[in-house]
C-alpha cells in the first residue's frame, strides 16, 4: 500500500467511524491523517506480528482525541482486523474515543493534553542510557502547547541531548473552541523551540514527500531533539470541514453531511486504491 493510499484510508475510516458512533473528532483526524500515514508506512520500525518487539520505535499520539486516525493506520497495517474499527466509541468496545493502550500497537493512553512529550522524552532518555537503538516519536496538537508540561519536557530533552526523540506538531492553528491565536498565541513558534535548543524543521503537513523527508531519522542532529512543525488544515479533505471549528466536536450526521463528505473523499481516492467499505459492506 502506498502512503497516499494509507492517508486516504485513514480519512475514509475516520468519516465512517465518527459517523457510526456519532462521536468526535473528525476535524483532528483529517488534519493529522497524512502525518500518521507517513509515520506508519515510512518511518516507524514496528512489526504487526510482534507489536512488543524490544527494538521497536515508540510512537505516542499525544493529542489522544485523534485516536481514530491511529486505530485506522494500525488496522490497515495488520495489527488487527479492519472490521473492528466499526466498534469505535461504542459501549463495551476497547476502541475508546481517546487513544487506549489496550489496542495492539498503542504504547500509551492519552487524552489529557501535555503528557505525550514528557513520556516520549522519558522513553528516549532510557534508550540512550541503556544503549538501545529505538527512537521515540510523538504527535502533539498546537493547542496542546499551551500546557506547561510540554515546555518542561522541552527543557529536559535538550538537557539530556535526546537526539533520538522526534516531536511533530499538527499545526492547524485551531484548537477546540477557536483559533490558537485567539486562545494563547504561539508565534513565533519555531523560534521558541529553537531557543529551547531543539533542531526545528518546518514542512507542509499534507505533502507526503515533504513529510517523509522531514520525519526521517537522517534529519536528526547530534545531541539535539528534533521538532517538526507540520503545517496542516483542520478538516483537510472535506471542503465544508476545512478550517471550520464546528468539526472539532461535530460528527458527520446521516444525510447531506455524511453523503457529501464521502462524495468529496471518493473523488480524491488514489488510482487502484480499494475503499474498505465497498468490500466489507
Ligand atoms: Mg490544532
């Protein structure tokens, strides 16, 4: 499967999962889909047949509310049956709305924001100390950077020279209720991370090739943790959801919303890509 296909399938599953469960957070899932696809298809050293292998890269989705994107990627990579995604956010399902480590391939449950970077930094610290080869990757939201624990971890990672740590910001410039600018201004964002001693890379968070290049271990700088600011659009791929804060919480309702979202996504389907819902229905 190409990375473009995986990104499309993450969006396709995201629409279906939030529609069936009548649950959020589709805007975030669509925003982060390309980043998650590149990580799972091109970057992370992981094995669906051996999810706990010792030298695996550790990945943490710190913005745990975008769980559907990672569940979809794990299913498509073979960690479990794609059909299980239909239970997302429903009673007695292990596929919780905020990401859960009960799922094969998930390292850490999150949801309360600002916890992913500290944990990833701790994992990278242990890897260095014990001379282990793995990297830790963490995807954070921009709004999440309002949390003080993010900046404590930024200090820690620099102090301990964690060049085996890569943090990625899904920089869609929006957070739960409005824009980041109106909530807590982050700019000049990259300069702040640079001042904390990080290797800062900025890229288009919807351009697969740029993401591959930016997230590659080859872009690490000795003794510095890496931060990738991935510029994204909240709701990317469905025009009426793009940059519209309504879709942080709203789900695609039966009728026009669901139908039009699918119509738009289907028009973007890569050649040769099979729609998983055409097969399983
Ligand atoms: Mg955001």
